[in-house]
C-alpha cells in the first residue's frame, strides 16, 4: 500500500516510493529506494522535503498513516 507520510515519521527500512519533489531538488540517485540510513532523512529535511510516499509492501510500515486508496504515482 502506498502511504503519504511526514519525513519526521520516516525510519530506516522504509521503501520510498516517491520523494514528492522534482528530481532536481534532492541529492538521491532515484526517487524510489529503501531508506537505509538515518542520515538520508536528514538530507531530505535539508532539501526542504516535508512529506514522502512510502510503499508498505516493499518496506517497513508506519501504523498511523492512512493509505491513499490505491492511487499509484
């Protein structure tokens, strides 16, 4: 399931489905990846990213965020 969550809710092990910003506005090689390091969360904050989409079928879930109703980006 795809969920939109706050960057403050990110944890290592989550699968980033979309960074919710232009590819030119972040330092990552891709918009989709497994979040491995807490430092990457800090990089997102430094870039001004406040919310991202995660895919709970490919990584760790955050229990309190509602799903998107099946919308795929």
